[in-house]
C-alpha cells in the first residue's frame, strides 16, 4: 500500500515537473515587449472572467493577452478573483483551486503583466454577496445565509449572505482590506450587480448601504488611492430587484467609478437605454462608462454589432467595458485575430 502511494506521488511530481517545464519554455517562446496604450480620459475596459483568467495563468499567456489589449488602446482590465472562493490565497476566504492551481496567483500575475503593458488592473469580486450551497463558506457558516419567509434559500441559483449579520460584515471587510494591503500595485476593486440582495428576501436597501459604507471606509483607511468601481444594472432595476441603491452610494462618496451594465442586443437599444438613464446626473459625481455584452458561451453578438455599440456609447461621451475577454478576444470567439482587432480596437 505504501509502495503504491509512493509511486503515485512520484508520478504526480513528474507530471507537475513536466507541466512547469512546458509552461516555462512556452513563456520563452511567447515573450512580448512592453507597451503603453494611447492616453485617454475615457475608460476603455475588458472583463476577464475566472475561466479566462485561469486559462491565461496556466498557459503563461497573460502578458500576450494584455499586450494585445494595450496595442488596441484598452486601458483597464477587470480581473475576476472571487467566484466560489478566491483566485489567490486568503486568510479569510476559501480558495477556488479549480481556477487557480497551487503555486499560482492569477491576481498577482495580472497586476504584474498589467503594469508591463500600461493597463490598470482591478480585482473584480464577481460573486459579491453570493455563494453556492455546496461551497466551503456556506457549509462552515450556515447562519450567514439568508432565507425567505417561506424558508427558501436558493435564489438565482445561489445562496446569499446576510448583510446585517456582523460576522458577514467583518468577513467582507477582512476580504477587501486584505487584498488592498497585500497588492500595492492594484489600481482598483470592483463590485457589481451581485453586491446586492434579491428582493425575495425582503427590502435590504438600508442594510446594503450600511455594509457598503463600512467596507469602503475600511478599504480607504488602508489605501485611500484605491479606486472603488461599481458595475450595476440601471438604477430602477437595481433597486427593485436587488435592494441596491447605488445612486445613494455615489452621492455619499462611496464609489469612484460607475460602469453601468447595458447588455442590449442592438445599438439602438443601447442608445434608448442611455436616453432613459440617469447617467448625465451620475457623471457629475464619478467617472462613467457603459458595459457592453459580447455574448456567452454559445450565442455571441457579431463583431460589427459590438463595434457599433462601442461607437454609440462613445457618441454620448462615455467610456465602455466589454464583457468578456473570452467572448471578444479569447477562444470563445470563432474569428481570426485580425478580424477581432479590426472590429474591437478601442476607439
């Protein structure tokens, strides 16, 4: 039995050594120069999901991808670091080893290569107040989980943390202040539409505002220079569906940057949504951009349509961010590199 175990361990070590060697030589073959995108007052960003982040980290191609974005004059990358655990080692949160192998740190890599290519890198906490029922966090702290009056916990395929629970509040303060203190070249932290609570649990607007104030105050005590970015849905939807009064947060000075998700099929729908939005008011307080959806794993927007939506947003004087890298420049987009670059070059 012991002999078999030794043989198995030796095999794992051998496979790991081979993998490291392959990645090392791959990095030598794919070395790219540093680059700085054209200076722009407008936000021109890309979301990099936990899948894309893992792929680039494992293949040692983060610098290549960032070099391409820099050449095309993007200036921000929102790197997913929180999805069923963190993508880096944390004293406070379980780590998701499916998307961040031991001995790797996708966030550290992204920050380093972002600096090399003149990109502003944000740690994007995608899951916000969400967790999975079978997650380590949910299993360790069942009292942190919200339930409806009918006892239902699963809403939108997730369980949700109670923003009024003092232990939840401290967990989130620890989570954000840890990354703020540990990664000094990190440009910003982003929360999104999941930094809220489904209305099925009742109106949690007050609780979410109090939590946001507490978290942001703690972050700024450590890193007052760190940009706090928010990417919500339009205000009415956010309030009515997720108790997320983000306009109040902005007016209270808790948010530095807003990237509103306007995931519409056509540029005409994007224009109509902007016309009916409060973005002109918001622009008086913070930097404003519009989130554009490139498509998912199967159904994707034509490159020409994405380009048209970028043009539409620019005509209104706003910046933009594309969700996601995987569906625009990555492997999910079945187009050659030149086509992607021709249509998706930042404008």
